[in-house]
C-alpha cells in the first residue's frame, strides 16, 4: 500500500500535521481490522483525499469523527444452514454490515459469491456510505452477503438458501432500519425468495424492506437497468465536459451480469460500438459489436457462460480464455465485474492504446495504482462511488414509490435517473474544482460524500 499521498498530482500541498494525523489513523485502522485488505484499500482511497478538507473545515478534524466514520455502527455475522437437492447439509456464513445511518436507513446490496468475507463486505459498506450520500436521497450505508456460490445451483437450492439467510437476517431489517438489494449473485430471482420469506416470517406487506423487487409486486421501473444505464450516463457527461461523446466510439465492458448487460445497452443507444464482455473464465471480442439479445438470452434466461456466447456467435467473435479484456484497444472502458479487476498493467495498456475515459460500473474495479496512472495520463476517470450510484439511486426511488403506494412509469424514472447522474457528475466536478484539482472526479466524490455524511454526524452528536 503506497504512503498517504493524494492520487492526482494537482492536489494542493497541505500542512504536515493533517497528513500525519491521517497516516496515524490509517495505521490504527489497519491494526484494528487485520487481514481485511479490501477494506483497508477503500478507506485509504478516501483518507488520501481528506487532508485539504480538514484544512479548510477544521470542524471535520474533530477528534473521533473519522474514527466513527470508519467503524461500522453494527456488524452481524450468522450461520446459514441449508440442504441441497440430494439432502446434503451445507453451512455458509452470512453477513450484514450496518455501517452508517446518519443520512437515512442503512441501504446497500447483498452479494452471494465464494469470495465474500467480512473485509469484502466492510469495503462495500464503506463505499456505500459515500455513494449514497452523493445521491442526496436520504439513505445511509450498509452491505451484506454470503460466501454461498449460486452458480450451478438449482432454483430450489437457491430458494432454500435465501429462505435460511432471511430467517436470520429479517430481525435486523425494516423499511426504516435497513433495506438490502442485489449485488453480485443476487438478482431478481433471489430478491423474490428473500422478500417472500420476510413477508412470511413478519406477516407484513412491507414493500420498502427490499429493493430490486419485481415490477408486478412493488419494484420500480428501471431498477434492473439503473446501474449500467447510470454509469454510461455518467461517462457521457465526462466525455461531454471534454467536448466529445460516445457516438462512433469503441467501448469495452467487463463482466456479463446485471451491470455489464445494461451498460452495453445504453452505450449502444448513445451510438457506441461495444466490442467485449467477460466472465471469470475469459473474455469475448466481437468486432462487429456484442449481439445483446443473444448475450441476454444466454446470461439471463439460460444462466450460461461467455464461452457459450462465443460458440453460438461463430466466426464473428473471438473467445480469449483467461485473457485480460483491457488488452483490447478502445476509446472508453467500463469495468463492470468486480474489485481490483483493472490493475496497473491493464491501465498502462489502455493508456498506450489511446483510451479516453474509464468509468467504474463495478465497485473499486481499478486498483489505486491504476487510478493514479489514468489520472497522470489525463484519462477521464469515473470512480464507482459516483459512476455506479444509479442503481442505489433508483432503489431509493423504489422506496419512495413504496412509501407512497405509487408506481411511476418507466420514462419518468429514467428521466429522474438521468437528472441524478448529471447532478452527481456536476457535484464531483464542482467539488474537485473547488479543491484545486479540476477533472479529478475521485477526489470530488470522496470530498463531497464525506462533507455530506460528516455534517449530519456532527449535527447528531457523538452516537
Ligand atoms: P452479477 O452477479 O450480475 O454479474 C457479475 C459479473 O462479474 C459476472 O459476469 C461475473 O462472472 C463477473 N465476476 C464476478 N466476480 C468475478 C471475479 N472474481 N473475477 C472475474 N469476474 C467476476 O453482478 P452485478 O452486475 O450486479 O455486479 C457487478 C459489479 O457491479 C460488482 O462490483 C457490484 O458490486 C457492482 N454494482 C452492482 C450494482 C447493482 O445494482 N447490481 C450497483 C452498483 C455496483 P462469473 O459469472 O464468472 O462469476
Ligand atoms: O453497490 C451498490 O450500490 C448496489 N449493489 C446497489 C445497492 C442498492 O441498495 O440498490
């Protein structure tokens, strides 16, 4: 982990005392949370942005404030026993980290993936605090999940797992308390099973307790598309600020899940040629442009793999097992799979190949070294906590519809999403500029999110 210097070279110098306090704080966070490398990384990325804020706003330097911000309000870890179709019992571990509720009920997704552990959930929950603050929609930060691997499991097995998971988690949730949604491995099917079990146990139709529900039973239009659409809208605004656009550009997308599929759709709508998609097995390069209906059929209906897509597409596509999708020369790259999937080597390759913008659909997909290189090369970089906020923003709109027993039309939610993404872009850009680092969206997102949440924490006293 590099020392605490800001990611971009243009950040004004700050007095040594503030920097050394942040360094001490970071060392203490590492000591108190051993082995949680992703959490350390997420905290570090924020702390490196804060020295100029503490200088300008001494109230935010109040002892204990950043210590509270980096310590979850509550961490829940529980056993999730379930039986597979052959009757064999499995035991997974469930997590919910309720990180910060200064701005509203804890809000954030659930991830089901074998790599999930406490450090991963804490990194995601920490990111979520800032992301949710940037939406301005009155939602706190939280995240949860399990080391359960849904891939290859039958619907019945996934249902039993979700029911067992919710049997424990339900006591911690509530529309005014904690409101989960989807993330990796948790989509519409899982939210349905989770909601069904919550309703059964509590005997309440409490639609606002989960978001990402089916539109026939309380879900919002556009929630499924919102993260991918939102990331492309954010990237489009970054390109516009540089006098360019998606029109006629070559775009690479990683992943082939919820965020990737809807990023591809929106980028195409804006005139781009999207030429890649991937999964943990490899990537496909489709020079004619990804055939979205075919990819959706394979991923959403058949729950298949990218290798199946390449096979069905025939000569038009080239499948590269275990390859790096970032080797493909593009104008815009949209990492949409998982954390740390775009490292320094990938960033160098992208820059050499002339990339103009990188916008994070996933959470923390670019490593700190990659981010630094992109900044130094003058590439427009959209940090996940701003660029992928469209998903949770439409989740907050789903909560509003549920509270008012309303159903808003697709076009209305889509318009609100576009306005929200433009607002988040402009907040990040304006904050970066105000702190002497124009164009550094990562700095702008960290500072704007930090100011909003810590102002609320200060007003609410030491809790
Ligand atoms: P999905 O489960 O729908 O898709 C995940 C995709 O990423 C799959 O293609 C998967 O491939 C790939 N992937 C996952 N883990 C790895 C890995 N370790 N290495 C390589 N590929 C991997 O998830 P989402 O699309 O919902 O989420 C993608 C990212 O976007 C995550 O970082 C998530 O936190 C973030 N995000 C999601 C939001 C949402 O609304 N869903 C909102 C904001 C951010 P495979 O099948 O091989 O595992
Ligand atoms: O990372 C994220 O923002 C999400 N997975 C969506 C969270 C939500 O509550 O909609």
